[in-house]
C-alpha cells in the first residue's frame, strides 16, 4: 500500500493532524489493534466497563468512539443502555455505522463532533467512556470539563489508555515494543507506518497516571483515581461528576 507520509515533527494543528491520521488508518484500525495487543485490548475494554458500572437503561456517552469498540461492548454488557458515540473523524464513524448495521438492532447513535466542545445539553448522560484517545485531544483540561458538564451528578467517567509504567525495567521493555515494534507492525498491518509512529510518540508528553488523576480532580471530578493494568503500561482513570 502506498500512502502520502504524514507531516514530520510536532503538528501545528494537532486536531487536523489527528483527524487525517485516523481517517487514513480507519479501514484496518480494528484488526491492527487486535494484532498489536494480541487481543488483550478487548479484555481491557470489558474491565473499563465493569468499572463504569453503567445503570440499567442509562444513557452513556462514548467519547472519541472511533469504530465503536467500547460502544458495542457496552451494549453487549447491557442491551438496555442507550449509547451515543461521538468522534470528529468521519471515516471512523462510517466504519462504526457499518458495524452497527451488520448487527442486530441496538440503541446506538454515532455523532460527528469535537469532544472539547460537545454538542449535548448539560447533565444529559449517566456515564461516559473514552478509549485510547486522551493522548490525542488538543486540550485535556477543556475536554475533561466538557465531560463533567454533560454528566449527571453521580455519573462516572472512565478513561482507558496507554500510560507510563512506574517500574523502570518494565517501562524500558514496554517502550521498546511501543516505540519500535508498534510502528513496524502498524505499517505492515494498518497500512501507515507514519501513523503508528505518531501514536506511541503521543505518550511522550502525556501526563503520568498520577498527574492525570490531578487533572481529573482539577476539572471538578470527585474521587478520581486509576487502575493500573499490564504493570502500569495501561491505565483506567475514573472520576465521578459532582
């Protein structure tokens, strides 16, 4: 597969850069994720949903939903949920809608929108999820504030993402895989080595797990914390809307 390389170095317009990158890898995004994680990403999503503990019949927002992995996991967990997925990448949403059409009718809607300026009313959701995307948003603090705005009091948000392991030896092993193997395999399977080189680099300046807890708290969430997975290389952050 021949593609035009993504721009080198830090993008001037991160939002446009990320949108273009995900549009490029959308056709093989799901299969690439399964290969890169040996299928463990599915287990991590189920763990995040258990931590969310969505109320029966609740309205749940899946942020940066991509092709709908978490949205469909939510509905398999509890078909009574009403799930809305939001993403700013049209090709990813098209893939999500195709997946929804191929499955039994379910209460899922996919909306094109920016997670830092959500097109929803205040206090309109009973929970929110985000998977492997917080590293890619332009403004983490504004995004967290928007999530808090649209959640009803007592509703929980969970954020599943790659993180920085605290154990130096384990971090060195994971970094070897994340920064060197992922771009190679992503290029072969996903069709864009540039995109899968950027994704690991997005962790470099991302807050540590502890720092991200502080950002959740500063955005107004109470009882913020995180659950480390894979020795801390993966983390599920959470917080409760006041």
